[in-house]
């Protein structure tokens, strides 16, 4: 089973690493004794990376591939996806690039914003023979049933042939989606399918694309705890609340279950950035609850300080260093600070 990340660079190596900290993750993996044997398919901007940076990634175990040509050919066939912006278009098409590059291979896909809390090779061994999208989010996707790719491409062609009509049909079939936690289909809140995640959630909910039963996956990984968005750590493990967090020898645990991965997706990364901001500039609030998205008084204080001092949200790399190098999550994962009550001790 091949481990793969699909990436693209818009400017230079330094800015790429700040946004997609592959070098940081690879270095951390090495310190923890993990092997980073991951193929990275660059679908755009490979030539913008300097040779020293590429050499450093390869030294850490990444195998870099320039798949720009394959992606460009697909991009020309699916121009209608341009309406969703460059990022979402790339996300839709990355699965076809993976299929073309690893013809006949079973794969485990990781988003570039994942921090490993277990060796990627150990995860691959645990997932052999399984096919699933973790809780409806493609950040961790395992594909052993190769018909998966065929069904995805067939549905994608139908989708791009009539985006509005297909989305209307999918919206009409969403009944029960919010109650579909157990089936790992996720939820949707917009009528027009606008991302590969929206698309997958429809395909999974309607059984249009194959997925093994989540209970089988969870049984195999009973010693782990895993979640696609750490901000909702309790969503699939409410029976384990309140959680007790600890980090031992660099490895994070909740209630003595090893956290499988940290998906540092945008919303959670912003939440962590707000905690860092509070620690730096709003010490008076350090013992109060940090809201996730609600606009409370701290939100407006943060906005005022940002505007006054012309500050920017910390980069993902900065956030990684703060929580995985200089500190852990202890101060945030507490009953008084976490945005939801009764989640942590």
C-alpha cells in the first residue's frame, strides 16, 4: 500500500513550508522513530521549489514527483471546475492524478496538513485491505478496492456535465445525512456541491462509492482515537468524555488511547492561532473559555489588537512549532478553556 500526499507550490520553498510544513513533519517523524516513506505528487509548482529544500525532503524519506503534466491534461478536460476556484479544482482532480500515477496500486492518502502521532507505515499496515474516507473528510483516505477510482471518475463526469442539476439531485437525497455519523458520511450545509468533500459526502451517503463499515475500522484500531477535525474530538467518542490529555515521549494520548493523527485543518489551525494570540497579547483571558467560532468580547479585542498592531494569523508552521515543539496541548485541552463544556477534564 502506497502512502501519498498531493501538493502544489504557488511561490517558493519558504512560503510552501510555512503553509504545508512537510519538512517539519518529516523531521518530527524522524525524532519519534517514524519512517516517512511517502510519495508526494506535485500537481503544480514543482519547479518553484529550490533544490536544497527538495533534497532535505528526500533525505527525510519523502519521494517527490512532478505530476504537473498529468494534472494539466486533466485540468483541460474539467475546465468547468474553475468556477470553484483553483484550490477546490485541484482537490477534485487530485484523485485522478493519484489513480493515473499509481495505476493498480492500493493507496493511503494523507492531506499535507496532517501531523503524525503514529508511524505512517504502521498505519498502512493497519489499513491493508480496507477502503474508507475518515468520517467523511478525505484528509485520510484509504483505497484498497480499486473500483473506487472508477466510480469516482464516472460520477465526476456526471457532475461536471450538469453541476446545478447534479447538485439539486444530491440535495434532494440528503435526508438522514445529519444522523449519518455512524456511517462516516459527514454533513453538508450548502446546496451546490463545491468541493470534493461535499462530493464525497453525497457519494458515501447514497452508497455510490464503496466504503467499509466504520465499526470494522474502529474495531481494528481500538487502541487509537482518531478524528477528522480535532475541534470536534468528542463527536465520535462521546462515551469516553471527559477526556484526559497527556503527551508522553512526544506522543499524544486521550484517556490512554493514542491519537492516530492530528489533522491541522484550517478551522482548527485558526483556533490554535487564537490561543497563541491570547497567550501573547491577552494574558488576562488565559483562564477563560476560548470560543471556537462565536464572536464574543475576545473576538473583538483580538480584532482591535490585530488592527492596531497590524498582526497576521500565525502560519501553520508557526502553530506546529508552538504545539509540537515548544509546548503541548495541555493548556488548551482543559475543562475551563476548551470551547465546549464537559469535553476535557
